C-alpha cells in the first residue's frame, strides 16, 4: 500500500516534517473515512508522531507544528480523544479550540488588548470564511462533474448542487465585499472570486485548509457539513473578539466604539444566515448515515460559542453546571474566575456615570439588535436540527432537539430586551439598565 511504503521510506530517511507524505495518508483516510482507517496504519502514524514530538531544541518549525497538529487530528479516534474540535481540525485552522490556544490565534493576536489590530483579525476571519465556502463549493462542482472520487456515497443531484452554489455565494459575499474582492462595479462576480480562491487552494499554498478535511465516513454531504461548521466556528471566534472589545470600550465609557463593535458582530451573525440554508440542503438520510460515526463530537463542545454566550451575560449557575458548560470546562473556569460580560460592563458604565443620556440608548439598541440576531440563530438551528435529526438524541449526549428547544430562549442579556425589529432599536429592560 502506498501509505505504508511512503511513510516507511520517509521514516528511514531524514524524516523532515517538510517532506512528510501527506498525500497518500490523506488519500487513505478519504478512501475509507477516518472511522475505518486500519489499526496498523494508525499505529504507524502514532509511531511517526512519537518521533516528531520528541523533545528537540528550540521552538517547533512551522512545518513541524503543522505535522504535529495534523497527526493529532488524524489520531483523535485512535487516542480516544475524538471530539468536536478535533473532528473540525480547529487547531489546524488556527481557530480557538482549547485553554492553550495556539499562537497566532485571535486571542494571542489580541494579547495586547482586545482592540489591538481589529482590522487584521477581521480580515483574517473573512479570508478564512471565504476560503472554507469556496472549497465546499469547489468540491460540489468537482463531484457533479465526476472529476473526483472523494466521498462517493449519496451524491446529490444537479439541482441541489446548483442551490448549494447559490447559497454558498450568498454566504460568502459579505466577506468578499469587506475584503475588497467583490461587490463593487469593477469587481468580478463573487462566484468567480470563490472559484479563483478554491483553485488557489493547493496543498503547497493552503496546507492547513487541505489537511483540515478528515470526514469520518465516505458520504458526500459530510464535506459540506464539516466546512459549514468550520465556517461557523470562524464566525463565533470573530464574535468573541468583538464582544471582548465591546467590554473594553464600555469600561472606558466609549459608547460609540462599543455600539460599533456590537453592530459589526450583529451584521456578521445575520449575514451568515445562508450558511444554515446551505446546510439545510443536506440529505437527512446521508446525515444520519455519517453521524453514526461522529458520536462524541457535538457543537455543544464549541468553546467559541460558549465564550460568546458567557461574554454577553454571565450564565446562571444551573446552566454552568449543566452539560452545556461541563463540556467546555475551560470556559466554565473563566466564568468562575470572574470573566466580565457585556451585560455587567453596560450596567457598571451606567452606574459609574460613564454612559449617560443618548449614549445609553445607543448601546442598548446595539445590544438589543445583537440579542435578536443570536435568538434568531438559535431558532434556525433548532429548526434545522429538527429536520435532520427528528427525535434522535444528539451526538453530544443530550436528548437532542428538546435540549435545543429548552435553551433557545435563554436571555442573551438581562439589561436590555432583544429587539423584535433590529432596524428600529432596543430599550434597556424596565426602561433602565439598573
Ligand atoms: C445537521 C445539522 C445540525 C444538527 C442536527 C444539530 C444538532 C444539535 C444538537 C442535537 C445539539 C444538542 C447537543 C447534542 O446533544 O449534540 C446541538 C448543539 C449545538 N449545535 Fe448543532 N446541529 C446542527 C448544526 C449546527 C451547526 C451548523 C452549528 C454551527 C456551529 C451548530 C452549533 C451548535 C451549538 C453551538 C450547540 C450548543 C448549543 C448549546 O449548548 O446551547 N449546530 N446541535
């Protein structure tokens, strides 16, 4: 087998991370699905990992780090630590995925304060989101043209592929416009930009993106599922940045800056709506087939989502002690350690006289609009889960959609009420945030 031949030859040579034979390894994972890779092959990869993680002088090289992160994703089931974050290869994508967020992640970028380099962080996220969608659409096109033998089971018909294309373009267009790549008169069509981005996605140019696709089975739709979840993770990580910056702005009494950050977050979340529509084109039967092998990986383990939730408002103790936060202990610890929230920062700013008059309304309106966007996200998510899952339990060991129905109306903020019509503004609840 090519996998064994090339790995053995790599091991008996210089075994440099730059020359690691990724292609045959990926090909084997893709041929059968991560869940079904033979034990002997995994043992061989485990042996490679022991070599590349052996203590060496100095910090790891970028190639060494990439290889280590890839092996951790590839060997998650073998190690018995398979979960949502390893399923989505979040570490490879440099997205926050644990208490030890990798250097280069947004949190590290923001170590000098949440307001440091906001444009660069936003652009990085836009670029990643656009590339994820571009790649998902490129796979759909390649499969429809029978130009790939990757994930051959349950391929959708041409109509579904066309619909996915339309929705993917809609989901990525705002990011492309912000990046200055589409949206203006002299720009190419967003679809053409996405095609160009996908063509650029060579193993040499974008290795992390290429390596971050390790489906558990060989069902076509799992590709879409993984890319949409990764895109949402990218979005949530961005919302976390915006909320942290909002808290800092409120503490400094900068109402306009706080409202702008919230408004940006609100637009991001709302503009991502077509991602859910895109995922709704998944064939429920295909989903139910591959999800048999995703047991134990659930977005209930999404660190960024729970950070987002808890940065809005400190969750009640009952929620903190429920599976929702038991699955993300590092976030629960942050809350217990006194992580500030927008809700509290808003009240404190009003109490201290840092926000007065029209500024209170300005921030309250932005909070109300953001809360409405989060509630909308939860409702759509619940509807999608009901359609795909029916009465089955979740892969995160909750009872499934009854859990989602129960949590969808948890208040986003307690100091303002969500705006039923985000374009018209929101009021502090009870007329005052006190
Ligand atoms: C086929 C589509 C989907 C289904 C059937 C589904 C189903 C579920 C279920 C049953 C849960 C409860 C936890 C569990 O037992 O697993 C859950 C939680 C969650 N899902 Fe999804 N989901 C889907 C898509 C998505 C997408 C695209 C995202 C975006 C990242 C997402 C984000 C979340 C989050 C953040 C939670 C935790 C909610 C909380 O604890 O309050 N889901 N999902």
